């Protein structure tokens, strides 16, 4: 019986690997795509163009609808687990949220920074955006009410952000440090075991977190090591 269970598990893993090796072109128009995010089930997608507008799909990419967003350099997008709450930030200073799967968008009252990275909790209520440009005060902003209000902090030069599914743990990469908050961005502390590399500075998001926030993945471009 034990061998049978192992065999079934092996078939399941093999099937998953096989699915991951099958790719197809979506119905998205040819464009300079910069960022993309997905709902948990993969049915709802959001993608941004650099420069251009934001597009969303409700059928796993078969068809795409242009969102009523300004034409700008969209650098990062994020989605709630069910795909209803979306977040989009741009290099031109826009921070937009949608609560209806991308049909309508709300302009958030945030400074006109170069926004380079964003993250969302599973329910879409906790949001984080960062600006990678040196000198932008309070370069990490966090909202715990789906973008209605935002709070900044003293961290500077942040380039990427990620968070746990419940939004309590938020991680940010900055020059020579990786920072962690365990209370939805209220306070921050450096991760003492993170590699102290100046090369964390980059306008792109190079950090990701597991759902529980216990596993982190981050990368550095090889040309600035």
C-alpha cells in the first residue's frame, strides 16, 4: 500500500511538470510588456505596458481589455487572490487601484514619485508601493484599507517589495539591506542574515515571498555585482 501511494504521488508530480512545460501565446496585442500579475486561479490577469496603458483579462489571457488608465511607463502591477482588487504603479508617478477587476480605477493621493514596485495581500486590502529613486522621502508607502489611506516611513532607496498572503509581513530590498516588517509596515527592521550587497539598487522588483512569509527569494542583476 505504501508503494502504491508513492507511485500515485509520483504521477501527480510528473503531471504538474508536464503542464508547466506547455505554453501558448495569449490574445494580448504585441507591445512592450513590462509587468504582469495573476489571480490565484489564473483566470484574472493584469499587465502593464512601458510606455502605454494597463490591460486586464478575465479568461486566462484569451482576450484582453484596455483599462481606462493614463498612457505612462507602467512598472509594476499586483492583484488580490480573487482578481477583483488590482494595483498599478508607473514611473511617471501614477498609483492606481481598481476594486472591480480593472473596469474602473481610482487615483491614489500619493506623491508624484517614480514608482517602481508594488505588492498586494491576498484580500487586496494591504498594499505596498516603493520608489527606487534616491532622495524620495518615505520611499515605501503602505495601505491597509485597499488604497484609501497610505502611510510612509523612513526607509530610503527601496527598489523592490513583497508581502505575505495575509499582508502582515512585508519585505523590501534597498541599498545594502533587506528590510522586514511584521506588522503591515508600521515598523521595520533589517534582516541580519541577508547578503550586504549594494547591488540591490535597481528599478525592478527582485524579491518574492511565500504565502506565509517564511521563505524569501531575491536576485541581483549580474552586470552590477
